[in-house]
């Protein structure tokens, strides 16, 4: 660009060209526009948008979403699932939201053939029905027959033994009775603390040839025993062919015969049974009399535990194949901090129709998207970016969310504020929450703003207090939904909320729209309440100038964990490292809270104030990452979180500090000296993790 220069006082000065003048005036106009139309945020603005969000609730809208989502089964990787993908994507797009899908390749597992037959001593053979009663043609309905994903193909024949819930304690009881399951097929009642995979793993270790599982159901809640509970028996989470990295289209994959892959699958076949088929087996059993508590613990008619002269033949043939799965995202860009992400997720895939699991959550997510779009039309833009996430293949082992977390691990570690998960949004009555402790106060605050769906005037918080005597928030040590990769691998503060503790048609063909309107939520007011809580959590985390993360709650929870841990140990092991580190976190948390209070009391007129808030928010956001250890939990190194994660012994009463819990269990098989040293080492690891979190919260180098 040329310039027009004039000489004045022996110096040259630039005379602006018309174009420069135009650009300068344009910039001034733009700055003026932002000054007029985007004033500093204040609590009144935030409260107004929260009120609009709550007042725009519609139970009819949510019910229509759920009806559409459950119009056909949509198992991950199958053709019908693509219709559901399109439905969610189109919904986001029609709202005007920035939308995209992301595919992954993953190893999924499907059934080809299954049979179970009873062979009596007189030569009679009885083939047991494996499908839900009243359903004659699975293929025409798009239903997958009941099976356990990733069960190995094979045939097992032997006598049968009832092993109650299939726990180590149950096998010990049988051992005292003189019953050995080696060479037998075991039948297990679902309902204990163990996952399917753990049940099969223990049975295999005891020498069983195969496993049959059944659920008793609940007649009073619309389960007549006709359903059969499908599920996965794979160990761990994510695609087994890409452990620790994302299964992208042309990425690295292990071979199916690789030991790392084979270790994820059980070595003996297993199948689910209906209650009716299981009862035919149980009624045939003789042998030692079952313990009284086993006989009185449910609907099963049980006498002996076996083994008996009746032989059982279990045959299963399945296929494991590479399938394409799709995650769907809607992005609402933040205005002031677009590089800070609040993630709200639910999985979309279902074993069958999935009215409760998971599409009660999907319908709720779609309604939140509708309401957020309404807020945007009324002038709202979040301070931080909100991403609405619809995950695929959760039922096979949190595969969709895990692959995405592994693909985005660095950016999540640097920029993710929190992950808010809803899986089965509505299972029945009663509000329940699980969360990392720094989010406790926010959950309490939000539930005080949302009307309880089963009360005329009370809030969810009021009803919560009435039911429990205390607002009890549980922790996220389990590996049973999509929060697992975010918290336990990436260290992102997380929440998981739901209505109803459980439901009797879980993973069966009866989990359909009719069951929802007849039993779980006839008028969809619980869905509305869930959308209210979930949506307000997202608004606060996206809009509050200072992030509502309170690490004093975390320090108090760690203190309780430390006190509980002491009951598992004697004086030979020192808890002093934990005591010291928790005090450090408590001090850092108090300083952070004081700093937040001071910043919030100042006028929003100084750019330096915004920088100070940004710095504090980063420390609040990143402190959770301190609880990660790069070496992970011994034997399950993918799980990095040393406070909350899975224990190797799922029956352990210590449901926090997974590394310490494992060391306590392993010490039983070690010398006293080695066992104490192993436990002490894990205590030090946890203490260092807490110190890292405290240092991150302080934000200063030593």
C-alpha cells in the first residue's frame, strides 16, 4: 500500500488514506457495538436466563422426543442405529446449532446362535427358551437376541450349581458345604455388587465351564419375569483393538489374537436367561440345602444348590467384527472464553428400544438443546463453550466416549471445565447424584431452584432432605457410564445424575415407551425436573464469572475417606502422609475461596480483573488433574485417578483410593513386611496426588 507523505519541520508524517480512515472508523464502530450489546455480565442477567430456561420446560416435547427415539431398537453398529444418529443430528441442526459427527472404528460383538438344554437321567431333553416371552420374531422387530457381548463362542456341558450372586464369599459358602463347581455350569442371580464380567471371571477362576445369569425382576413395577438382561462381559473400557489411543479410521489396531486383546475377554461362555427358564433349572437342583438367606432373598424357588444328575448343555456362537460408530456433537461457542469447555453427555445406543437406558437421557439432552437455542434467540451467549455430546457404543464398554477422550486428551486436560453425564435420566422416583466433591455445593444450589416432580410445592433439594435426612451425593468410583474416561482417565471434574435407583426391565426388550408411560414417568415431569437440574448445572459452569468449584468440600471428603481407611489398617501403616497432604489441600482451597469472594465483590470495569478471574478459574479447573498419576492403578494402568476409580476386588468395602484398596487385598497373599510396604507405598502415591492438586490450586511454583 502506498502512503501520501508531507514534509513538516524536517520530519515526515503520514497522512491517512481514505481506506485507512474507513478501517479505523469501522473498528471503532465494532468496539462500540460490543460495548453497547455485550455489557459485563452480572448476576441479574444470569438469573433472568436461568428463569427463562426453567419456564420453557415442556413435558410434551420431551415425551415426543422419547417416542421417536424408541420407535425401533438401535444397537450400536447396526443399520437401525444410523436412523437414531440422523434423528439427533437433525435435531441439533434444525435448532441452528453448530453440529458435527465423528466416526470411530471399534470391535463390537454380536450373537449368531445360542441354546441351553437340560438333559435328564431318563433321556428326556428340555430346550429352554432364551428369548423374551411373547416375542416371536426378533429379526422383523430389529431386536437382538439376548446375549453377552464378547462372550467366547463354545459349548459347555456339565452338571449345574447355583452360586447365588457369584461372589467370592458365595463360593466360600459352597466350599464349606462341600460343593465344588469345577467342571460344572454355574447359574447366578443378578443383583449383587459384581459386574457381569467379574461374575464370569470369578467363575472361570473356580473351574466352571460356563455361566448362566438371570434377573428376578419386580412384578410390582411392571416386570413379569419375561425380560432377559443383555449386557457386556468385556473387561475395561474402550475399543479393545486400540487400548489407550483412539480407534480412528486409518489408525493403528492390535490383532484380535494379541494377548492384550484376549485378556479383555473371558475364557468361558456365558448367557443371560429369563426368570422362567432359570426357575426350571433351579427347581431341578438337589444336593445340599441352600442357605436360608439365599432362599429368602428373592422370588426364586430354591431348595438345593446342586450339583445334580441333570446335565446342562450351553452353546453360544457369536462374532466380533469391526464396526463404525458415531458420536454426535452440538457446539455453543463461548463469547468471552471460547477455549474453555463445559461438556454435557449422554449415550444414544441401546440393547433394545432403550426408553430408560439411555434415551430418557437422550430426550432430556435434546430438550436442553431446544431450551439453550431459545435462550440464544433471546440474546444469551455463554461465557464458555458448551458441547452437547451424544455418545455411541456405551453399552459395549463406554467405547464412543472413551475413544473421543483418548483422541482429545491434551485439549481436555488443558481446557475442560467439567463433564456432566446423564445416562438413565428417569428410572423411577427419587433424585440421585454422583459427583466429584468440588461440585457438591453447585448441585445443592441448583436442586434448590428446581421443583420436585412428585410434590406440589417442594424443590428437589427439599424432597432429597426428606427422603435421606441428608443430601447424599455419592462418588464416581464405578465404571458404569460415560463419566469414566473423563474423570478416571483425563481428570475432568464430573457429575452423574438420575431419577430412580434402578428399574426391572433393564437391558430387556420391555424397556420401551409403554413401560416408561405406565411405570417410570407417566406425565414426564421427572424428565422435566432432570432437564432443569442438568441444564442449570451447565448454565452455571458456562456463565459464572468464577467457576463454582469448591475444593473445601473435596478436602472434607478426603478427610472422611482417610478416617474410613483407618478402620481397614492397623498401626503398622502410617496415614501421616495423607493427613499432611489433606491439610495442604484444605489451606489451598480456603485461599482460593477467599480469592474468589474478593474478585466477585469488585466492579467489572478493569481488564486486570478479568485476567485475575481467568487465572483463578484455570487453577480451579486444573486442580482435579492433580489426582491423576501417569503410572495409573497397578494392573489397570489406563485408570489414572488415585482417589476415584475401580478396585480389582469389586466386593471391597473400600470404594475410594483404588490403589490402596488393591494393595490391602494383595497384602493377604504376601508376607507381613511386604504387604505393609505395598500399602504404605500406595498411601504415599495418594498423598503426592493430593499435594499435586493443592499445588495446582495455589498456582505457584515452589
